[in-house]
């Protein structure tokens, strides 16, 4: 299915995740974040950049790994992306839902 984000038609799956991570950009991330009531700040972008880099390297992503990364603590991660931080952060970062998310 398609969704218009930042003036661009983007293919998303049934859960709203981008089907092509290469179509992602910062404007799209900002619009997805707004859907969750999140205004992206510097710490959000650190997490998003980390997630995209890990995804591009084929590394599995988990909340524990983010906490150990030194980017943000687990507590900060939950405050930055409330109500399902890994799902929301991954969606905003334009990457598929991590396998560790149900």
C-alpha cells in the first residue's frame, strides 16, 4: 500500500513500515514522528542514525543493544519514543520492524 509522506508517495507494509529503506529521508522521518506526537530533537536523531547504521550493517536491533550502545540509556530511549520505543523509533528511521518486536 502507498502513503504520502513529505509530499512523496512511499510504499509501506500493513503496519506502516517503509518497504524500501532507501526511500527514507529526514523529512519523511519528521512526518512519521509527528503521527506519534513526537518532535524530533538531537537525541532522537542520534538514535535514528544509530538504528539506520545497524540496519545497513545487517545487525539485529534490540532495546538492550541500544542501551549498551552508549547513544542513549534505556530510560532515555523510552522517554524519547514512548509507547513502544523500538517499534516507533524503527518506523521513524524507515527500517523494518525488528524481529525482537512482537
